[in-house]
C-alpha cells in the first residue's frame, strides 16, 4: 500500500514492505529461505506466510462495500485484529477454522514468538520448542517422524495451502489455490 506524498506522488511506507504478499514466482525463494536459512529465519518467515493467509481468509468473510474496513480492522494502531493471536481467535469464533487448525496456528504462533523475542540462539531441537512442535503431529497431513523443523515448515505450508484453498472456494480464485498447492507439494517434508 502506498500512502501520502506531495504533488500527487504516493510515498511508500516502511511497513508496506511487510504487507507484500508472496507471489507464485517467489515460492522457490521462500522454500530456499525456510529450508536453508537459520531456524529463526525459518520460524519467522513460515509464520508470516500463514498469518497473511489467515488474514486473507478472514477478509473473505468481511463486508466488501467499505474499502477502508480492512485497514481499520487489521492495520491501525488500535486495530482489533492486528495480532496473529486475535486473528486466530476471531477465525475460530466465526467458525472459519476448526479446533485442530486453531491449535496448530497457536502452536506455530508460540514457536514464532520464541524465535522473534529471544536474544539467545534457539533451534527447533530445543526441548520446549520441540514439545510445542509435537502439537503439530495432530494435523492429519503432517508426517509424524519428521524432525521438528521440517514438521514446523510442513505445518505452516500445508495449513496455509488448506486455508488458501478455502479462500479459493470463497473467491473463485483458483489460480491462487493451484499456486499454493504446487508450493505445498514442493515443500513437503517427505522430499
């Protein structure tokens, strides 16, 4: 989103960079960063991916006749759905996601928060992080024998693909569904 500026020119804001969505042509770089980067980078990037998809899914349930509603609900300083936690809660409360998905999203969020807020080097092999990742075994499409990092990646990508498929059904945007599903297949932990 571009805002403000002088003489008719629009000025980009730093926060706008965090609102840019992953395009199909970006998937290979996404996979490379999540598979080859640090555990911290993996946790943050994967969680950002799924958080944005959840936001998009919630938006498909919102009024479309009020263009500034999305900013008011998601992006303002006092926006009620600014946090990932509040988005998970409202999605569950509105029956947009089921209980296993809510539990998985909360586990993903909790893991992301450890990596985002810890000054110390952390890895997915840490006992407490691995224990939280174990919650993701409950997802029917996660390979239970995968190591914690690969299970986390698979949970984010495949849950994101499932949420994206729901967006596709609601919006008839099948191109997005195909791109997400192709990405999920390429990122599967059994490769």
